[in-house]
C-alpha cells in the first residue's frame, strides 16, 4: 500500500511539475528567439516599433495610471484587438489618418499602438480644445476615423458627426485581465515561425515601418494657423535611441512624467522600448504628484527614480511643498534623503526654467534639474549625458540655463543673420568647427547665433501638403531621399522638391528659429528669433525678461511684445498670465521687474490675464 501510494503521488505531481517547468522555460526561450529576430531586423536596417518590443517584456509592469497597473502583454493584446476594428474601417496598412482623443492614461498608449499595428497614422488631438478648433484641425488632415476614451466620448461623437466619419470609444474594461493572458500558451499564440525566425503574429512586417509615417502632431497654442509635424517610425526610433543613450534608460527605471502627452510620446516610447515602466497622472495635482515622487505606499519595483516635468510643474510643486511640508522638520529631512538617494534624475524641457526655481528645488531635494532642449520635429536634441554611474556636472559647476551639448547622432550649428556658419559641434564631429578654422573649446569665447540641427533620420519632410513652402528646413538639404518623396508627393510637384534634396545628410539642417549662445562647452538658450528687439541701442533677448517674470509666484506664463517706437526703436510690452484667483496689481509687477532687471530691459506696457 505504501509503495502504491508513493507511485500514485509521483504520477499526480509529475504532470503539474512538467507543465510548470514548460511554462517557465518556454516563455523565456521564446522571448530570446524573438529578441534575436529583432536584432537581425535592426542589422538589416529595418525599424522595430515599440509595440513589437513590448513582447520582449510580457510579464513586466509597463504603465500605472489612476485605474490600475498594466503589463506590456496586456497593452499589446489590447492594442492588437483595437487594431482589428481600425483595420475593418480604414483597411490594413492604408496609412489613413486616425484622430484620437484621450486624457493622460494607459489608453493613450493603447490607441497609439493600435493605429501602428493597423498601419495607420496616429493623430493625437488636445482634448482641452473647443469643438470648433478640433474641426479646423480635422479639416486640415482629413481623418478617416476618430478613436476616443470614455471621458472624451461626447467630443468625439460630435466631431465624427461633423466630419461624417466613424468613431470608436474605448475604456479600461477593454483591457483583458492579467490572469487571462499570463500563460505561456497565450503568449505563444501571438508568435509565428517564418523562415527560421520567430515574429509577432498578424502584424505588418518591419520593412513597412522603415519608411511609413507614424504620427501627425500639431504644435500647441497655434490655433489660427496650427503647425503640423509628421514623424515616421524611423524618426521616432532614432529620437528614442537618442534619449535611451543620453539618459541611460534601462528596465529598472520608473518614470513620473508630468508634461503634455503630445510632448511625452518620445520619452514614453524610449522607456517602454527598454522594459521600464511609467506612472501616468490624469490631471496635475500637487499632493498626488508629491506622493508619487516620494513613492508613498508603492512597492519597491514601482518606486519612481526618474522625474520629468515642465518648469511650471516644478514651480507648483514648490508651492505645494511650502503648504504641506515646509513646517515639518522630519518631512523636510525625509524628502531631501529620499530624493537624493532614490531619484536618479530630474529633468525638464520645452520651456524656460527660472533660476529661482532651480535654486529652491535644489534646496528642497538636493537634486539638480537638468534642462534639455528639443522641438516636436526633432525630439530632444541638446542635453546632458547621464547614467547610473556618472552625473554630467557637480553642483559647483552646473549653472542654471545650461542645455549641455548635442545628444547621440545630433549635430548642432549656430549661424549668423547672413546664414554664415559660426560654429558646428556634435557627436559625429571630433573637433569643434568655428568659421573656417578648427579650434579647441578652451580658446573659444561666447558665440551667438541661430540654432540649426542635423541628424540622419532625426526628422523628416512634412508630406501632407506639397503646396506648403519648406520654411522649417534649410536650403542646403532635406532629410529625405527622392524615392521617399515619391511615396508622398504627386509627380507634378516632385521636381520642386528634388532640386532641394542632397545626398549628404550631414549637411541637412533643421532651422529651429531660436537664438543660442555657445559658452564653455555648453549651449544656452537666449531667445526666439522673433523675440529679439532693439531698445535704445541695446539688443534685448526676451527670454531674459520672461525668466524673471515667470519666477513671480503668481505668474504662470508671459508673452513679450516689441512695440515699434521712433525714439527708442522698440518699447517692451508684456502680457502676464496670472494664477487663477491671484490678485496682483500691475504696479507690483512693475516693481518686481525693476528689482531684478536693468532699466533698458524693464517693460513699459503691461497687461494681465487670469488663467482658467
């Protein structure tokens, strides 16, 4: 009896043990084979989009939002399911423009991926815009479909009715439960073996993504004449590789980004390409932001170690800190220790950062805010190289306003008003070039000029309307080939563009329209070209004035105006966007300016508006 019982126990346990071992070993084996397939595609110069790389980290946490936590595999399956519906309406790989509306949550990423899986162009729209503003944009790019989350359902329905196109509404219940999709068999069904390679099942081949457009984005705050930016999948991959290299991103990183989603797509794509995870907040709330930043009630694997926010967010967090923590000595000490030892990097981009915010934040967190520069067309292109072992600057030498150097694969140059190159510097250039002579940086004084950016596959030509002038690309060259142009531009318009194309991509420069200074191995932003005025013989860079004004605790944003004047050349006027409920007299703002600005930089005309 004892012998029979032992044999029965072995018979009962062995199948379960074998099944468990198969689950564990086979999934890892499949992932490694898939990784090797992606490496071979990269070696063949194909693009592997982010949603396919998600299959390399199926069981890892990808995104946490206000509704829960979601793995890479959950995101992938949901996007693939939605892509089928999109293909039924638009056709597979038709490159139709698909507009979508979503707040800052995991579904924004799902909808973006579903457009790409289906072979369409994703066009994210700002849900805060009025219906008329959205209609004008939609008439410009002519979408074939509108996809929206439940919180944007009414707007999407009205927009689709006005345009007479279909719409799809999704919510978080569209995402499958983790228990239903965590098995190896479910994962294996998403893969196929073709010619000795393992590839994602039912998706478009990677050679399609090597040339196809991926996103159409509209520049914020250009309502009357919105500027649109087209990015290909290759553009996105190059921009993401640039950030992965410069920020040292890896699978152990957890980021809290508080910037507009239309500015967030590259940094999120970068992190999800390497297996990291993202914490998304639907709307900014100071208390919730501090709670997330300090990883309160968060498991160790979900603790934020990267923080990226717009300058106004740092300013609001300081205000919230003064309300919540400043009087509690234990919390003050805890925040310093936590941020110093647990947060690897804090960065900002896309706006001016006041010096007062930099210094106060350093006192609160013992962290430097590293500033990066970029545009919608190019992604982040200037900044600092940071990884887990090294920091680019010690506090003693890192000064506010420092934008670092060109990132991986980027070449930056400054030109004067006559178009003459003053300086050229980048990762592909071993020596810095000033005018026609090669010099070392130690002999260089300040060089001031308009910034232009080059980089192979960093940006692309706007393919939507060949009637538009090529204002954003220098005449020296365009970052496209003639074959690529033929995909987008009618033959009768092609010759105009062919004359502008050169084969040497190192001489392809994007005109940013921004004035920079190069001093002591670093780039510094001075002003936009349209915001440089002469006042009483002085050349005024408006960024100097704006940085002072936005440091005021009740001013959220500022517009500087140059009012023509026969005597002085220009008079300076400002429009200040005040915090909601703030009661600040114009006289007080004038006194504030005179305290921190020299006389010739002080505005003489003031207007205030209250933010909504």
